[in-house]
C-alpha cells in the first residue's frame, strides 16, 4: 500500500467532495504526505475556499500548489518546487465544454473546444508524467481517473472520446516508463456526484440508473472512498507488477448486459 512518510502528488483538487480530495485523505490515512494541485488561485477561491465541510485549520494543514496542465512552464515549475522525491502521482483532471461538446447533439463545429478538452483530459497525463519522472527516483505509481469509455452514453459525447484517449495514453506511458519502474494505470469509476459532474448534462440521471446494472450496488453520492481505495492500491507497493491497466470500480456494472433482474438486485444495507 502507500508508504508512510513518502510524498504523493494529487492533481485536480476542486473541493472537499471531489474524488481528488478523497484520494488525498486516503493516502494520508496510510501515513503518506500529500501535495495537491488546483488549476489556479481563482478556482481555489471559487470552489475549495467556499466549502463548508472544512475549517480554517483544516485548510491551513493542506499543501496546495497551482498548476495549469496546459502550460508546460507551470508544470515544470510545479515539479521544480517540490523538495525531494515523490512516490506517486494522481491525475484527476478532465474538461469538456458542456455548451459545445456535451448534450443532446454529438456533432459540433467547436473544434477549438474539442482540442482544449483533449489537451486537458488526455494529453496532460503525458505532460505531467514526463516532468514527474525525474522526481520518481525509485519508481512508483501514476494513476488517472477515467469513466466507462468503452460505451457511448447519452449527453457524454466528446468526454467519452477524451476518456478513451486518456486510457490509450495510459497504455503508451506504461510502455515508455516501465524501464524506470514507473507503473501507469487508470481507475474507471462509476458515476460519482461531484461539482464537476454537475456540469455534465444528464449525469444525475446516469447515476440514478447505474444501480440497475450494478451487482454490488452503487451509491453515486458516497462512492469517493471506494474509488480512493483502488487508487491507493495502484500507487503502492502491492501493485508492482500492474501497469497499463484500467481497473473498474463501478459496482460491477461494466460486465453486466442490460439491467439486473429483480431477484438479482443487491439488498439494501
């Protein structure tokens, strides 16, 4: 699992309900040191600083840095500013303009938006891994967050394309960085209600229907910890021979054809 005293970088913090924050708390529970990144100081003020779930003391204890992953200079400065080695990197970053790239119509002429979404959601994983590698002197784990890219969902449109690209980047990076003992994997989570997810048209409906095909059940309002546990496993020492993989943490929905029959539904706890 996570190595006590080692440093882990969690990129993509938005607020206290985000998957990134749950991952950071999980790493800390095993004794790891966490550095978070937020896209900008403005984003931190809008989302994280307004959270009512954290006290001022809680916020003061967090190591938060700023990094726009589309800007190589900011990425380089981020890693130059980290003292000592890091043992793991989490990429919890994605973007697709909901007005032009998501919604009822798949086709769009917003090519600049398409390229921006591709850059942030997929290419940036290669960027941050490239500059993290010199800091990962003893190898370690890189984990990206994805979502059911093998299926086409209503409204999700080009974000689904970006997630498929992200998983391809994971495989390419796993081949490139294996010689440096760096493992690169992805966790494909079921729908999780976060502030980011609220900007995806139809996402709440998707979460409500997900349980109909999840043998283990799925609670989109409280799934962050389950996702964080899988990420912690892939970052740590018990996954030394796992790389280039997409691990599904989705209640089993990814392997089910159609909906569960009434007699198959999990019992309520």
